[in-house]
C-alpha cells in the first residue's frame, strides 16, 4: 500500500492506484480521478458512481457490471459508453472502491 | 422430530447430507434431500469426454450415494418460503423444515446471451459443461476439418474456473495428435484481463497458452452471438469470427432462489463467507456453488467447506456459537495436455503459489508446474470423489489451506 498526495489530501492506494480507504473519497476527488482516465463526469456517470458507493457499504464488495445493470438499471452497453474499454475497473477506480474481484 | 431439508443432491448436497447424518441422532432428526432427477453426474469427467476414445461412465443413482437414514425426494422445486419455513414443489407438494440447506449449485444458461440458442446450438455453437454438450463437442471436434476454433467465457463467476483453460490445452494437444494443428487456429476469449483471475497463476498459465500458439483475446464481454455470421459481438462492438465456438454460457444459481427473494442478481445466496449462513435468514445455509462466497465454484471448495460447515451446523442447532471458520480453500488440477497437469491450491487471502503439495518437499504433487504425477492425481480423483468425498469422509489433505511447501516467486520462475 502506498500513500500519495493529491492537492492537499493524502490518499491510501494499492499497487494499481485504487483507493483503499472508503472514507478518503470525495465528490471532488471523483472528478479528478475521472479526469485522469479522460472522462468528464455527467449525471449518468454519477448515477453509476453513487450506486456503487451505496452498494459497497451494504455488501462489502464492489458491484459487478451485471449487478449495476440489474439492480441500478443502467444497461451494460451504456456502462461501456460511459467508462470505455474496462468499465468495471474504471467505475471502481473513480468511485474509490477496490478493483472488482470479478472472479476467483 | 427436527427437520433438516437439503435442496440439491450434487457434490455439496450429498457430502453435507452424509456428514450430518453421522452427526445428528436418527431418532431426533429427519434429513430430507430434494433433487429434480435421479442421477448424480461426475462433473469433472465432462472435460475428458470430447477426447476419450471410450467414454467412462459418469452417472450413478443419487440414492446409492446417500446414506441410509437420508430421505431422497425427487421433484422440481418451485419456491422456498423463508417466512413459512417451507419448500414448494412444482407438483403442488409442500415440505416444511426447521433448517434449510441450499445446495442447488450453478447452471450454464445459454438462454441469457442473445443468439446463442437457436439452429446453430450444438452445431457450430457448443458448451461442454453439460452431459449432452460434452458429447456434442466430441462429435464436433472429430468432424472439424480446420479453421478458427474459439473457446469463450461469457462472464464470471463460472464453476470450475480453470476448465475452459484445460479444454483449450486438451484441444490443442488433440489436433496436434491428429497431425492437423497447423490447420486449426485456436483463440481463447475471456472477459478477464488475463488467462486467469489471480496474478501469479495467470502469468504461468498465460505463458503456457503462448507456448502453444493460442491467441488470447482479453476484456471481451459478449453482448450477443451472431450465429448466422458466426461472430461474437461484444458490448463495445468488437467482433470475433469463428468456425467452431465452444462457449461457457453465463452461470446462474437456481431461478426459484431469485424468485423467492433468497438470491442476488445471479440467483446466488448471500452468506457469511466463514460459516455459509444466510445473511437474511439464520436458519438457512447455502453450501457449494449456490452461495456467493468469494472463492472458486468447485467441488474441492464444497468438500473443504463441508467439514467446517458440519461442525458449525451442529453447534448452531444446539444453540451454541459457531466456532469454525472456512478460509475459502480451493484446490484444482489443471490438465495441460500430453498427459500432464499442474495444480493450484489457494484460499480467500493467498493466491495460487508455486511449490509442492501436500507434504512439503515430498510432494508428490507440484504446484503451478506441469507434471505427469499431477495428471495421475487428477485421474485418481475420480475414485476419491465417489468413495471418499461424496460419502463425506476426510481426505488425506488439510481442510484449511496450508502454506507448507509453498513459496512466493521472487522473480519470474520458469514453469
């Protein structure tokens, strides 16, 4: 685990840059993390991010694409448009959550 | 009489029924197992069906695998009512319970991907996780005259997550053996970002694919199959053509679990990962592939978890605290063709590492290394499965994962 400083804030991240402390995340930080991926956050992005944050609190793990699509009602196809290439990872990254385990 | 009802007489359900029958007094406890058909399928054997000259028998009557004193009821389950503590059957029957163990596993669902089922299903589109499917793949490989063969996984989690890799290795060896390897292009298409889920094993397995000239297409999440054009189409509109497709359809738990409000979006029952107790209903447990624990969906997990589950269950029904914690231990042989296999052994916290298993330096099995002994281990497992694992007996290996014989690779180690 590494500690990095972004602006005035100190953040704990893992080897791939995912935040490891749920509480260190803020709306503003989400915007900065998204910008690093070349994504400008719209209301649709926020809907996905808010769902991921809430769902993580109740389940203790990052939702899969299928879960976001079934439970939050955002089609997988749209998630690929919002977070191109690797939506599951990119969403988790912006939402300050662990990389989805996807599979084991 | 106290009533324990177990749904499903597959690997987990059978093991648990037999373990608990020995522990729960026959004059106090009635144990009923419900399954939808009479025969138990040795699922690990399906992988070999396409490549065997003479098929090995894979079915045995479920009744013969359950101890005396365990009732077996054959019927289609239509609902589990946690409030009324009753299981409903499609024929109208109702079975009440005091404690419920869900062991209905996970099932490949080709109906969940548009275009997969249809006139090309079992012609140019195949699966090998079902009895009929494995035999259809065998016939398809025998008559394949060359072209692009695509092995494909729809999404995770799937049962026996190494099986698609094994199938790929065995297929490569099969066509090499027939002297037509140069006429077959093999492509491995996965929604993951590498050959396997865990980094070190992924590196080893990726290298094996590479050595065998198998192309790996990563981060491919299929949206639909265009069966007419023989093409896989992903959500981000990438396309992969095939002449022969062997896919692993989306895996889902039983529909009645979702419909009864007991399952998540894939019908898996959310449980505590150390005790397998339902998070919503304390008198319900889910064992084997039917639950949502973050480890492989595999028979080895059903076995390893069964041991601590049985102890915990007896404590729970006595009103005591459950003191045994399952660690997510999984152990999988990975067939790599040419009569060799490698072995992986891991749990929730430790990814598969290289080394020797189970007796340290003595082995005799090797972790993350292809050997003939590993292959014979896999072959011997068939006997172990029928005669030790299903009866719920202990195997001569530790139930919880052990670090004995394992080491972290400091650098890239040649497999």
